[in-house]
C-alpha cells in the first residue's frame, strides 16, 4: 500500500469542519510554502503527493523539480479557474489563455468535431493540454475529477471516460478516475477493454465511520475484497478529521488498497500517521 500526501489542507478544504479548513489554508500562503511542506513530507517517507489543477496547483507543478522517484498524482479539470478568468478579465483573455497553453492545431482539431457532433469527448485533448503543465513528468498519474466522472456515469457516456483514459495514456501518463461511487464505476470498467487495464487507478472515499462513503460502507468493503485488474486508492480515510485516528488506521490497514491519500497541515501528524501505517 503506497501512501500519498493529499492537498486539501493547502486549499482550505475540510468536508467535516469548514472552520478547520479555513484555518489550515492560512498556513500555506504561496506555492513555496506548499513545496516545502511536500518536500518535508516526502522526506518522512511518503511515496508521493496529489494536487489538483487549480491556479496554485498548476503553478506548483510548472516549477516543480522531481529529484527522486516520488509519484505525482494530478487531477483535472478545475472549472472554477476558467469561470474566474472570464469574470475577472473577459472572454478574450480566456481565448488568449487557450492559445498560450496549446496549439491552434489542437484547438481546431477539437472544436470542429465538437460543433458537428456536440459530443464532449472531442474536447478532451484540449482540456488535458490546457490543464497539464508541460513539465509534468511522464509516468505521473492524471485523474479526472469526480464532478466530471460521476456526471458522465450518470449520463451513461462511457465513451467520454474511455476517450480521457486513451488520451492520457497517449501523453505518457497513467490514467485515473476519481468517483464518489466506485461500485457503479466498477461495473462500467469491467465491461470496457479500454478502461480495464493495470495502469488505471480509481480513487474514492472509504473510512471507518462511513462518512461520505457511497453507496455505503458495507458495499465498498465487499468491493475491496474482490481482486481487480486496476488499482484502487482510498481517500477521506480519516473521515475529514471527524473520526478517531487510531481506529481509522487500523480499519484501513485491513483493506485491499493499492494507495491511500491523506493530508494534514501539521508535519507531526503526517509523521505519526505514516509510522502507524508502516508498523
């Protein structure tokens, strides 16, 4: 089981306690503060870190020099980023943003098929090129955020997921899918030759309290007891800070997970949790 540093503390995200989330965000004022925390966490022994493609995440990866074999797990897209650009600077600046980060060829190649078919899968190369910094090391994992994954699952647009996975692979990255319903996603994966490969990672909530675990904790535990071709990552393993740490770790260690991801604004907590998982 590999241990990955999460990024919620960097951006003030805490689904259990909003005040606690805002407090942690104030600790990390810029990308240099975040880089240092990542570096210190990796020195403790963590296998890598996860970060999303918001403005800070994009800038951090753009300036990140990977010196060791740490894994980078990068999630896309971040829709609020584009909404903010339009609100602050207008549509023309958004167009400039697109052109600066990808080629006219890619833009045209994506836009025309989309106009004629209205199939969103044709926009995937454009979205991926915009969201991924050019120097993200090949072999890193690139995930589709759950807001998109679960929407697509609900609409039964499996070809969208397949197109994302194929394109991410073509760029030299490992594909990942974040979801709130791993049971439903698993049924789709099992029927798809494109999705059901060893390099795919799916990420979902699992914790001892059942907090935000869907469809329910019992079904997810049963799902984890079955061998799968792809890899599985557990997130929200500490119930967003709402559960007992020792009991949570004991529970997670019994599950068949390839990865776990967790965060904290305090290095002493990262070290303590890491040591508990390793003993």
